[in-house]
């Protein structure tokens, strides 16, 4: 028996044929209203979903608690934590897959690369309540989970209603950071040192690499 990989499921989900058509509104009387996807290659899917009875979309991701202080702010909308490091191939491909899925749905989102800023890694861990591995998706401060949970939401048709509307397709590159998400600190020019004879560390808010998050990307 061939176990379907997460990458294959994401690629299938991105095909136009996988999107619901106008005639899909009428449900077949021989099929249940909600289907639970098996755990196959995703061990966390079976415990994350219980499709025996209809649920509001937010009930899938909200256990009744208020967003904790570590959660991405509600005003941030859709936040996707990723990594551009290729050290772990599966993690890198999962990040690419979730990013492509959001772009295909036309949802505007902020991408926060934890490999570029240690502070973003700590922010992700605080928001998730664990040492989470990217990708991890948050919508208005609520944790939708990693690649497995996000893909399962999409396959059940419950992801799109949670996302703000936008124009489907690849995002245009930011004119300030060229899509990287970071720019060189304007206070220290990336040196991380304060100007003047006093020396010391820069107080411009830059990270360990002398970078700050792109203000234009943060305005999404």
C-alpha cells in the first residue's frame, strides 16, 4: 500500500480540479455531509478532527480560550511562520506548500521567517505554547496548526471561509524588501552598533543579523 505524502496532497489540492465548482452545492444523499480524512502520512489529523457532527469553522481551531499574550496580534490577520533553511527538506517543502496554498486561495498574509530572526522563533513558540516547527498558520490570533492541519482544513472546504478574500495567484514582490520580509536597519546599517563615540549596541530594534522586519510587509 502506497502512503500518500503531504507534498503530494498539497500539489493535488492546488490543482484547479480540486476546487469546488458551482454545481457542487447539492450534496449527494449517499455521502455524509462531513468526511474525516484518515491519518495516512499525517499522524495528527485523526485526533485534530472529529467529523461525526457539523461544526462551525472556528470550532475546529478555537477551544474556547482567549488568545494568549504570545499569540500574533489579532490585527495582524493571517500570519504564516516559515523557514527558508533547507537543512530539513520536509520542513522546507511543507513551508513552500502551505505558502502556495494560501496564494492559490488569494488570501493576503504575513510571512514570518524564523530562520532570519531568533525573535520570531521565540514568538512562534510562545504563540503555539510549544517548540513548534514551521510551517504554522495563525488567523486573527488563532492557531490553525501546521501543514497537516491546514491541508486537512482545505480538503474539507473549511479553510477558505476563515481567510480574508483577495486575488488568487502568486503575490507580487515587495518593492522594499524584494519579498525577503526584512530590510537593513536604518539606524546602524546592519552593524548592530550605535553611532557616535559612545559605541554600544544599536537601539533601532534590529535583530541579531542587523535586520528589521519590512514595514511595508507588516502593513498587509
